[in-house]
C-alpha cells in the first residue's frame, strides 16, 4: 500500500517504477479511500499499542493506493525496497530511506509474510480483481 503521504508527495509513479524495475509485476492496483474497518483489519496485530489510533487516523486521512505485487520472492523484495519501518534507520536508496517522514508516515506498507499478504489482499480485493498475465 502507498500511504497518504505518498499520494500527497506525488510518489505513485516513482514507487511503481521501483517495483517494476525489480522485475515484479502489478497484478492489481486501486486508488481508494480505505474505510476505517479496512484499515483496522489491516493493522489488527497492532491493536492496543500506543501508536495504533494515530496510525489508523493517518491512513484514513487521505486516499491510498492498494496493490497486489507478484514475482519471484515478491514479499522479500518488497520489504527490501521499502527499507526499515523507521525512515531514520532505513538505508538510502530504499523507499522509506528516501521519502519516509517518520514511523507512521513511512510512505509504504508491505506484508511481512505469505499469510499476512493473503489476508491483506482479501481486505481490499475480490478474487477477480487480481489478474494473471
């Protein structure tokens, strides 16, 4: 997902370029205003943590781009492209290292494993939305 600050900073094309230049493909893509329930479902593992409400409010503040990225080692490659969650700890050349503002406004959200990727895809996409090519 490209978070609201990515949209505000005009980074949609840049992030997609980085993804595709790594040989990954976009199998589904939508610009949406995520519902509070969708955002809460996405971040359910953080419920009760001090930053949870701030994170939910930040994601709800503007549109986001949700996508399904496929390819060899897609989850691992996406996590490497994204960089560390805290932009101040993210390597230069990563999305968060180059554009992240803080831990909440760190430009992208990526799934951390296959189970979460499948769960997250189901939040935003119907089966027919994800294209094979």
